[in-house]
C-alpha cells in the first residue's frame, strides 16, 4: 500500500489535475490512497469569505461566486459532458450548504471556530469529490471516501488533536474491505467523536496522508508538490540550490521548522515511529528523483545537509540584575508567552542568568511586549528587571545536518563566511544534538547570507563575484570582453564565477540581478535608465549581494569620492582611477582603514603601470619586512611612447595626437604631458612604501611651455604644441648631441620625490625602454645595489583592463 498526497498547486486547475491522474495511473494495480488538498487558493478564499460574512460585508458574495466558478469550470474541463450532470448537481448542492452557512455568519455578525472549520472544510470536500469522479471517467478503479469518517479528533476546532486509537481502527477496517485499487480522500479535514467537522491545522493535508500511512503501515508516503524535493536552500533565493537526494527524518524536521515549506514537521510524526519512508516529488517533473526521507543512515562525508531560514522574526529580551539567582523567572516568562498562544522559535540565555532572549514571529511582537511587561510590572517598578527590549526586522538562518556534531569547525566556518560578507549576527543558538546551528541576522541580509553559506558548503568551492562596473569606454569595454572570454576558464580552474550585475556610463545605467549577458551588454546599456551615480550605489546596496565589487574605470573625481560609501557597506572597490589614492593623505589613509574595518578589499594595481604587478610586488616586499630606500621609475607609458617616437623627422604635436588616438594617453593628454599623472603614481608608490607624502611635496620639472599648461581644452592644447614645436625640437637635439634618450623619470629617495624629463645615457636600465613600456627600480634593504626591476607594457586599454581583471581575481582568492 502506498499513500500519495497532492498539494494545492498540484490540483490548482484542470491541467494540473490531469497530470495528477497520470501519476496515479502509473502505479498500475498497486493499491494506493490519494489524499488531495483544496484547489490552489481556495482555502484562502474560503477564509476571506467567512471573515467578510462575519463582518456583515456583502462583498463576501463576490468571493463565494468566485469559489463556485472555479469548481464549476474545473468540472467542465475535466469531466466528459455525458457525465457532468451528476457531478455538477452534487457540487452545487454542497455549495448551497456553504452559502447557507455564510448567510448565517452574515446574519449573526460573527463566526465561531466550529463554524469556521465547517466552512473551510468545503475546499477539500469539493476537490476530492471532483477528482475521484474525474478518475472514474478516465476508467481508473477508484473509490471515494470521506476522511471525516476515518479520522477522529477532539473538538479543538482549528487544530484538532487526533484520536489515533479510533482513527487507526477506522482506517484498517475500511481499507481491508475496499474493493478499489485507488481511494481518493480529502486532506486537512476530520470529524470529532461527536460528528462535528474539524480541521487539522497548518500542514493538515500532509498530516492526513501521514496518519493514513501510519495506520496502514504503508511502504511509502509520497508527497507531491511543485518542487523536486527538499533543497539545500530556498531555490527562489539561492539559484544554485539543489535537491537533497536523501535526508533523515530529524534533518527534514529541522529544515521544515526553519522555513522549508515543502513539509510541515508534525506530518512526519505518524510515520516516524514505524520507519515509513517519505518521498518528496514534483508533480510537474515526475521523472525527477526528489528527496527520500528515512531514518538516519549515518552517511560518511555528509555534514551540512541544508540551509534554511525563517523571515519576519522579532527578538524579545528580558534582562536585569534582579534575574540573577532568582528561581522561576524563566518559567514565568515562557508561561506568559505560552498562555497567550505565542510560539517561541529560538531561545538563548546568558550563563550569568542576567538575560533571556527569545525569537518569536514579528506578528506577535507588540502583544508579547505588552503581556511580558505586565507580568513583570512589579520587578520593573523596582528597577530589578528592565522593560522588555524588542528588536524587529530580523530573520533566522540555520545550518542543518545529522553529522554536524562529529565535524569540527563548522560553526567557525559559518560565522567566518557571514563575517566576510558583513552580515552581523545578533544571536546564536545551537541545540545539544548539534544537528542545528542557528543565527539571528537582519532581514535585509537573508539573501546575501544564504547565498554566501550555500557557496561555502555546497558549491564545490566555487566563489561567486558580483561586479558593478562604472565606466565602459575604452578600458571598461576591454575589461568586459576579457571577462566574457575567460568566464569558463575561471570557473573551471580558479573556481570563480564572475557575474556583472550592473554597468554604467555617463549617460545610462542598467542592472540585471541574474547577471548581464556580456555578449550584448552594449544593447542592454543602451536601453537602460538615465545614469545617476547616487542611484547606482543605492541599487548596489539594496541588492546586497555577497562578494560585491564596485569597479571604477573612469577618471572622475566625483566617482572616486564615492569609494568610502561603498567600502563602508562592505562593497569592495577596484579602480584604475588614480585620484583617490593620490588625494589628501588622510583621505588615502581613511580608504585603507575602511577596507580593513569592513573587510572590503580596496585594490588599485592599475594606478601604477597598468597591468604590471608593481603595487602588488611592493606590498609583498613591505609585508615581508623589507624597507624601500629608493625608487627610480619611468611610469608614464604615454610619455615613453611620445619620446620614443619623437625626433627631428616628426612633430611633437603629431606624436602626441597619435598617442591619444591609440589610447596611450588620458582623454585629456595634458594630464599625462604636464607630469601630474606621473606625480600621482610616484606619490602612490611612496605611500605604499610606508611614507606620508602629499602631491604638493613632489617637485615637478615640467618640460611643457607655460602657455600649454594654461590651456583649458584639447583644441587649445594641441594648438600650443604646434606653436612651440621649436622648443620641443631643441629638447630633442640637446639629448641627441649627448647620445642620450629622453625619458620622463620619477624618483623617490630620503622621503622626497621628483618628476621630470632626463637625459638617459647608454647602458642605463631606462635607455632601451621601448614603445609605451614602464620600468620601476626598487632599491631596498634587501636589494641595495642591484634593484628589483619590474618592466613591461605600462599603458593601453588592453593591459589596463587586464590589471583590473587581476585585482578582481585577487579578491576572489582572498
């Protein structure tokens, strides 16, 4: 004997019920009991209708009409025309009784628990009858049995207690003699010993199925729903969640208690003692394996089985010196809540007995505060106990697994993962069985917390990075293309899954919570909303993704000013924008401190040398205890390109224009040629070496004429270069006569820095520096005579993008 239960979504309409019939028919000649819920949404409609009627609101008739139409339409779509008359007559007769009951509630202006049970029971009564008649019309060997004749309860209306002795006897007697292969019964409803209709409370249809399975010692209880089993986390929140193939009764109850809606814990009880297996299956994907629930098999290697959560939680804290050593405080506290019908979902108590903290449903919060304060009014008036402290907008997350108790370090791993993502833990609770570790967090952090924990415990160490990219011009476009190109490689070899969630340029911005397709990001951005840097941040913060990274590919001072806001919200920052790190020293220091405080990396490798690992190398030298004595460097790929291509056969204007067109200079080339860009770079290196320095402290020996420096736009700047061509030719001639090359050199030594054009003789490390290459010489205590040299391409969109990419990977490896 098998028992199959189909929930409201499985029998929501004719199409779904047809699928249910196929599943039932696939069992062949095996005897089965089919327990069904009301048509999807009908129970809620019945409750609403009853409440409106008791409020003497005539609108209840509209809802009653909708209930009637839903059932009539279902009959017409399922039952052949020649067989409809009988079914329609029966259903309309039942609906007439329902209408009479509602009219009674309307006339007296109230509804009793007894009447409420009677009204709500019509949902399952009607659906089970219609479905049994449909099965019969499809030539299945089916019989219909009213569950009220089998399941007997007390008169506690709304959540009746089952009389298992009578119920088991009824079930055994009926199914022993039934001639039918298939028996359809209504879930959720029962009747008292006195014959009054009762209901079994939340999860009642599951409970009905479990009661029958237990009474009949069924080989299996199948619960058919709209998901393919119990999942490692809520699949609506965690897209990577997967169905759990096999789980124990205890694990299933823990997960269900903490929010897994597939199963309601009391439903397990009737089958638990008999060791009857439960299978959770998907009505709409019947071929999927689903989840098998049995006794604990003690499978090796299985620690955390699932991560669950309960939203809308409030914390109620009772504390005060008058609680210490006083017997009965806890008893009074919990008794007050219990008498008010308030369920406690989590408890924690200080070992000093100074405080007790409980988690309750937010809907009960105000009521709980009032009754507890009233109960302890005397102690509060004496100052021995403080008035109840209430914290709202919280949620509980829980790790669940039978074998967690034998696995060290899980708690640390859980809390470390949450801490890295700036998820603040308000309360921690762990049962003595160590099957569950629970934490109370902000409701707004649930999505981030669940995804971060799921990634840590279930996703084969694949780390998801969520990028928000501002600036998709030359460098930004190359960066996005590189991510698209390397996405598969990163996931396979580095276990990194990189998603671009938001992008923006100066005109528009666009977001996609599932990740923007990098194959057509240009069209996505073109159709986006108007760009707004403040709104961009607000969206990033509202999405609240784990491992969020803000990527700045602009040269905007306003964008660099926003870094503190991102870091303060634990959003990492990666930038090629040099303004922030070369701004006031205190601002630079603040950014570094914020990155540490909020565990949000702030990386800017491309600030110096584009894609060259200059800053990273310097950081490693300092971290290992080395000390920088002197830095000599050619740090401008733009200027190196210019002076490598400028000679007496060219004009300075043409070479600079070429550099701009090929992407070696900033959009405003004066930033490069004035030396300010090199000043910023040597300043950053000096600061990263541990020295306190500001841009005003750097000596700039500019080679540009004053007129060029004073221009305010590119046209005037280029015109000035033409005007002063003779001056530039003179600079070239002086170097050429000495058999030297022109290089724009940055130097830092003894706490002082300078930048300027120098004559570089043959044999010098800088002499053969070609194209747009950069070179840095680090003279340190460990490298006093032969410096550490880093050399390579130091400008260009492609290498700058690769440097940004490298910083993203560094964050992924943190």
